[in-house]
């Protein structure tokens, strides 16, 4: 049996979807001292019923921060844009398993030198992700249906989070397991206990008076929850 990998690093990835799009650089500056990842939500009005930003905004933000851009592509044809996101400064891209052509997209992201992420909607089963676990760096379990910030956390996804973490541990894979949607100081605890180690939070960070302090509180809650699991 493969050795169980070390405890994965816990991090909060603030989602700029809930920030003021007119002052993104200022919003990023509020969280940069307390995290090393920024979650960038890309929507095409087709895979999800909403539109957000593309490579030009990523490139503009890149000039303002060294944070790792965790770029969540909620788009139907990500293969067309991966290179543009890499060139704009995305460190990792996450594509949805529901758009298909997963093998080709994973290979393309690797060739481009991107960190490779694979996302699954709340109603997409573990079995759809399982074949890819050994080929990706990150699995994103959506804890809301993608498209909008500020939705309620879907606790039924936690079972999938648990299965992804158990399968990764069983195979000796140091996989990032990310949750996205409805993460706050309460739900972050349940997600951490289930095995998630990257917590995307939009409204629980950028609608708070002090976004940096909100990140620190979320991370503290996640750390305490993981410590509870390990003891
Ligand atoms: C939703 C996006 C999320 C969103 C989460 O489709 O993928 O990243 O920003 O927002 P909250 O944290 O407000 O649920
Ligand atoms: Zn997202």
C-alpha cells in the first residue's frame, strides 16, 4: 500500500467574485498579507448563466500582486483559452469535468506548465473524478452550483470530499482538495473535517469590513478542525 502523504497545507483562496470589480487591485491588497492564493472565477455565460472576467483582467491583476492565481474556468471550451490564461499569469487552471475532453485538457495544462485542477459540480459523482486523481494536482468539489457568489453551502457534497481525500491518501497522492461555494466560519469546519485543504471564500471575505482578518479567521477555524481530526 502506498504511504499516506503528509498532511496537506491548509489555505484560504479568497474569490474576487465578491470584490469590487472597479477596485480589484485594492481588494487583492487587503488579503495579500495573509494568503498566497487568489481564486479567479471565469464564467462564459454558457457553461454557467453569468459572465465575469478573462485573460486581460488576469494580466492586469498580475502587475499588482505575486499571489498564485487559482483560475477556475467555468467555461464550455477551456482548451481555447488555457494558453492565454497562462500567458496572463495564471499559475493554475481548473477545468470542469462536465465539459468533457478531460484527458486532452489535462495534457494541455501540463504542457503549458500550469498547475492542473479538475472541478466537479455538486451533482457530479465521485466516479467521474476518480479516474483522473493520479493526473491532477487539485480536485475542486463545488459546494454550490457554479455561477454566483453568496449561495448556501451544500452539505451533501461532503461525502464526495471525503471520498476524494480517502482515495488520494490510499494512493499516496499529495492532492489538493478544494471546496468552493458557501464557505464561512461554520462550513469551513465541516469541509476541513471531510478532508478539504483549500477553501475558496468570496462573500465570507470580501463583504466583511476587514477581508484580511476574515481570511485569518477562516484559516484558524480550518486548522482547529483538522487538528481535531488528527488527534
Ligand atoms: C461560484 C464561484 C465561487 C464563488 C464563491 O460559482 O465558483 O468561487 O466566488 O462565492 P461564495 O464564497 O460567496 O459562495
Ligand atoms: Zn470558483
